[in-house]
C-alpha cells in the first residue's frame, strides 16, 4: 500500500486536515504529523532553540508540540519512518485560506511541502481559498479540495511526479461547490498587492501592542498569455502552480556582474 505523510499549518485540530486524512485513507496508509497550535505564516522555519516532542493521539496521528510544518516533516521522516520505507507522497494542507502569489514565501503550508522536496519526496501544498476572510467557509467546505488532493495522489501513484528535484505543486481551490468547478489551470504565481494593516491597541495597563490584519485578496493582472493563480481561482478553476526552491534571479546575473565592476 502507498504511504502519504500529511502536515498543515492550521494545527492538528483543523477541519481541513481531518477531511484530507479521511479522504486519502481510501487510497493509502496515511500518517499525520501536525503542529500543536496554528502556525500560519511561519514560512519555512525550523525550531532550533528548544526541544520538540511528538504526542501520539491515535494510530498514525501525531501532534508535534509547538513545532512548525517544516519541523513536522523533518522530524517525522527522521523518527517515524525508516530510511528504506519512506512516504511515497507528502501533502501539506488543506489550508484554510489562499496561498497564492508572493504569499507562498510566508506560508507554513507551502513550507511543509518545501521540506518534503528537500528530503527527496514528491510533495503537494493544497489550500482552500476563502471569501471574506474565511468567515463563510462552511458554505462550500473542504470537499472539493479533498477530492482534488485524492485525484492528484492517484495520478502521481499511477504514473510519476511531474516535476524534478526540489520542485513542488502548489494547489489553490476556488471557493465553490464541487459541481460548480470549471476545471484545472496550470498557472504561474501572480503578483499580489500588499499594504500595511497593523492595528495599534492598548491593554488595560496602557501598554501598546500591535495586531497584524489581513490584506484584501487583490493582484496585478497578468501581462502575458500565462494565466496566474489569482485569475484561475477567481474564474472558478483549480490553480496548479509548479514551484521551485532555487530563488536565484538568473536573468540578473550578467547585469550584476557588470554592475559590480
């Protein structure tokens, strides 16, 4: 039987994680290692200043005490799997909210998949895009996202992972019912518009603190023929974006060499 390792950044109690696990159990042996608490926007961080502890909650279900998604994958492969009997696939999600455009650099969900491909295992990050800050996610739920994850896993098991080394699939699901899905689009990462949404407050002692808010999901339209992730999702398509971990700006190497002279 094929083996799938799952993590997320919403924490071990998240509904998206539960639904993903239950759906994938139909096709593989599923092991879950997830953070104890929500770790959204923790990016590809590892915990190196304190020890971490697995807490087993059920068969093949663990939470990692205050660990990040990258911690979960790194340690699961070290402690729960034999080198000769590793997972066939890693899936990080189902995230509650989008991970598109430059947000992938913040995302703990995408980081779980990043750690997977660094360890040489095919990996997918999957996120359920929301409307209005995810307050109405119950209107469409995680069924479509779970079905897409299952379909992708079966396709990988039936053929092969479509990408090379240190590359992952970043999948974003439109906020619609399964019956309303228009199909799939292979996309590029878009250019998201950012602002600064830091709110100043004071506690009862008069001490100041800041609470970071959410930006509207806005982006710059594509300037070429390649559709971006934002555009695909906005038009009712599943967005599948190939992501590689090499951040080198190759187009600028010659320019920089001339500049440094």
